[in-house]
């Protein structure tokens, strides 16, 4: 019976908490994506975004569950607002107060703004990949 915790250790090791950050104006003003997986046989992960503009505000907002390799695109419509696109779902988040967060049913009236890049898996790491510069 004393060995039971050691036998369960591989299951705990399978849990994963991956994070990546898009720095807006240095690390104090940023969006960070968090991807948490449970057991090794699960095919989905829980996603959340942290909006931060330190020292004024920081807040974590839950997003929908999605596949393990789901990409989350980041768009900039302006005015410290950001649009996140995850598998066809869209969310608006802001970094003025870090309180505003909403699931969007359609593209906003003013559009999404330019694509800044995407959070995505590269191998076993979650990274932010900047969009190519448009000449």
C-alpha cells in the first residue's frame, strides 16, 4: 500500500501547464495564453488568456476547451483591445482595465484589425509566432 503513491506518479507527470506571452509593450503590457491538460489520454486542453498592463491591472479569463494543437490568433483592432480567434471562436479582451472579456458571435463592426501573430504549439512547447511583416 505504501507504493501506491509512487505507482500513480506517472499519471501526475502527464499533466501539463504550458504558457506563452505576446509582449505588447514589454513584459509589463502583455497577453499570455495558458494551456492546461489533464490525463495523457485526453485529446483536449483548457485554455485561458491573461491580460496584463502592470502595475495597473492583470486578469485571467477562461476560453473554450480546444484540441491540444489548437492555434489562437491575435488581432489588434486598436485602443488596447485585442481579438483572439481559436478554432472559429472569437473573443475580445482589453488591457485598459483588464476586466473586459467577451465571446463574440460575429466579426466586430470595425473588423478585427491586423493579425499580429498566433499562439501555437511547436513540438512540445507553446510559443507566440509573430505574423510576417506586410511591406
